[in-house]
C-alpha cells in the first residue's frame, strides 16, 4: 500500500509538471499582410493607401484585359498567363509548400480526428510543370533543371502554395474518435514492441552468424595453407600447380569478402542494420519506423521535432486570464526564437546539415541558408492524444472520465491553399497495321515498286499541352492537406497490417488444428474464424473506402473557394491588395524616418525594414515575410521616393506631393496612348 501511495504521488507530480509545460508548433511564416489599422497609421497614410490600392487594382485589371485579348490572337498566352500567375502569387504573400511543410503536415496527420491514410496519385499529370513554372519553358531549360534537381515534391507534377494560418475547433464528447484513437495507439505501440523484439532477435542472430563464420574462416585458412604446402611437395607439373594456386586464392578472396560484408553488417547492427531475415517494413510504414499517435515527448512522437516548450509558472488551469496567459507564452517563445536562443529539433537538424555540407543546393526543398533565417509562426494544437492516455497510470485512472467528458479539439489550418497542376493530353491508341519487314521495302525500292506496298502510318502529331488547372481552398486542416490533391489513393497503414496478420494467423492455426485433430469443437472454431476473416476483411475495407469517399467529397465541397479562371482572377486581385499594403507600410515608415532627419541607405532599409514594418502591424508575436526590396521598387515606380546614385534616400513625397504623383500614375493608366 505504501508503494502504491508513493507511485500515486510520483504520478501526480509528473502530471503537475506536464501541466506546467506549454508547447507550441513551429511553422514557417508567410507573407500575408493583414488589414491596416488606423491606430498604427495616420489619416494621411490611410488616404494614400486607398489611392495606391486603387492604382494597383486598375493596373491588374488592365493586364487581365490585355491577357484576354492575347488569348484570342496569339498562342503565347500560356507563357504570359503563367508568368503573371507566378508574379501574383509572390506579391500576394503565398509561400511555396516545401519539404518542411510536408513533414509537419504528415506529423499532424498522426493524431487528427478525421485522419485519412491517403497518398498522392500522380498518374496522367505533366512532369514538366515545375520546370516550366520556374524556367523559361524551353525544352533545354527543362532538361537542365531536371538534371540538377530530381527530388521535387510530388515529382514536380503538382505545385502547392499556402498562405495564412487558422484554427479548426471541434467540440463534443467525441466518444467514437477517442475509442478509435485508443485502438490505433495500442495497435501501433504493439507493432513497435513486436518490431523491436524481432530486431533484437535479428541482431543477436547476426552476431552469432558472424562469430561462427569467423571460426569457419580461420579453419578454412588453416586448411588452405596446408593445401599450399602439400601442392609444393607433391605436384611437380608447374602448369597444374599454377592452376591449383589460383583456385586457392579465389577461395581465400571469396571467404575474405564474405567476412568483410558480415563485419560491416555487425558494425551497423547498432544502427538497425541486420541480416533482414524478416521483412519489417509492413509494420513500420514508409518512413522505416513506427511513429506513435500519442502526444508524448517521446523521440518516436511524430510531432515532437517541431515543438518548442517553456515552463508556465502561471498555469492556465488556475489562472483566470487563460487567454492572456497563452498570448504571453507565445510571446515569450517567439522572442526566444527571434533572439536565436530557442529552436525546434527539426530546424536544429537542418542547421547542422547546412554547417556540414555548405555546398548543398536543392531548389525544391527547405535545405538552404535563407530558409533557416525565415520568420516563424507558432501554432497551438489540442488533439485527442491530449485528452485520453492509456499508457500512464494517471491516464488509465482518468480514462473513463476523459472518455465521456465534453472536449474541444483545436487543429491548425492553412487559411488559403492554391493548387496548380496540368493533366497530360490523352493520346489515342494507334491502330495496329500489319506491315512487311523493312528489308522488303528496301528490295521493292530497288525495282521502283515501293508504291505497291502499303504505306507505313505517319506518326501521330504531338498534342498541344492542356491548360493549367488551378484550385483555391480555404481553411484547409494541415493534417489533411493531401485531401486537396487532384487524385489520391488509400494506403495500407501499419496498424491495419498488424490486425490483418493476427487474424490471418489465428484463422490459419484454427484450420490446421481442425485438419490435424478430429474434433467437432476445432472444426467449429475453424469455421467461425474463417467467417470472421471474410466478414472482417469485407466490412473493414468497404467501410474505409466509403469513409474515404465521403470525407474527401465533403471536404472538397466545403473547402473549395475558386477554380481555374475564378482562382486566377482572385490571386491577381489579392496581389494588387497586398502590394498596396506593403508599399503603404514602407512609405509610412520612411516618411516618419525622413521627417526625423535620419539618413538611410537602400541596403540598410532592406535589412531593418521587415522589423520596422511589423512594428506598425503589431505582429511581432507572429512575424510575416515582407519583401522590402520589392516595396522600394514599387514606391520608386509610383514616384513616391527617390534615391541618389549612392543609394541614399533623398526624398519621400508626402501630403499633396504624394497625391499629385499618384494622380499622374492614375491618369497614365487610362489615358496614356502608345
């Protein structure tokens, strides 16, 4: 009893400690600028902002009209529209989805309430899309880029942009999802323990095999040495002796090579390298190992590499101002990240790889120096794993209460996702025509009789590429990002493999036992097990397919916001709005600095500009990516700022001067003749 009381006290201390640890998910920021606030920008600046917004919207509408005219009279409209789409996406603050984003989405999928085990289906999609999107579209340029980079997401056939972060909240008792989570966590932990024991057995077996082979190798070496002595004393013919010596050397080299291979296997056994007698990938998934779905700080937790944590001395459960406390936690964590004293394990590994291999360049992934310095955004998540836990004493003690309690789940979402792909044109199958061999044509050609033979069919012309497919989605859960892809397919989960194999083994043993022993009970058990096997296979997978179809169709119907032409025009419109906000913020800051008499150069503005602009947005807790260099180019084009030859800022137009400059730009849009 005393030991049980001590264990309960330790468990309570552990629970209290865990409740004071507050963690957030580290994601990379995007470039979406929120609506401008009048309390941060004066009235004059807001008036300039409205004028700049009108100018950019008018410019983009004029470009769209010119593009419509180009579609009717030219074949180069695909290249022009693609260039315009790229510029608009970048100016709108969209960020290209990269490897880090994909890894984070996969990690979030582990504990999602509506988890879908799906994979992208890339058949019948254009493989040159990425290279045309970020190149000049020529065949030579496409081949050069493909030779440099062969590790693109989705093989470069699908391009995804994301912008903004939000939250999806689900409330209720959620009994069935909790039970499904408990089953998945128990099965996955069982699969992990099974794989761990099998790997341990294989490591021991590998050591035994290597040690026995070394004994065999030493004995073989002694035998070969004795054979050499006997050959020198008994064989007189030199040619026979040479052949025998070659055979002995071949045997020695073969035994040494086998021994070296086994030694390499033994040295790598600590890193999981074994003889691979039993194939374990079926139970560990595509990543090569099992990842738990419970939200522990375990190394095997899929989400832990993306977390940063701190000790919360003002626990929200006892603090009346819980929301304010959460904001303070995120502010403290973001300050640590901005100062460079705090980072997540994933980014730490990324930095170490960059330091180890500074020459590595990969256009498609996040492994570059600029990526490490990008602003971050902190996300909060409350999953089922935070509500029920079967693997701790406290969790089991509170299991029934947690199972039937009203709960609220919080899942991070992308506010907007833009999906771009291009299907391959359908090439009709050529009709089979029976033709004589080529030498028959050559013979008939000698006698000028080739016209008597049937003419070979001409090759089908290369079809023109199909137009781009563009989809815009809103409030997409990061955990189910794959659901927005044009084509997906269900995949076999490790938990399904373990359950399926257990049922198979039990059914097989029951059938074998009924054949071996003449017992009505065993016959009945075998019949029942086979029936259960058929029913389980049919209902489990038919239900999964039905659930997959229902969720995907419902998901796409509820989340899609624009498609094709509508999506293109929406992105162009957002580009105008974001450019106007970016230029307004930069102009407001520069006007304030120049009024103070401060001397600024362009390089300095580009360096300190993002922080100053974010101060005006009051977004230091969640920074955003602001392209100050492009903002300066826009202000120069609007004739609102001037730089001298040395790059020094010499003039910022304000008030009536700024209004006149913008009026001139406005008139040129509508009345300028070429």
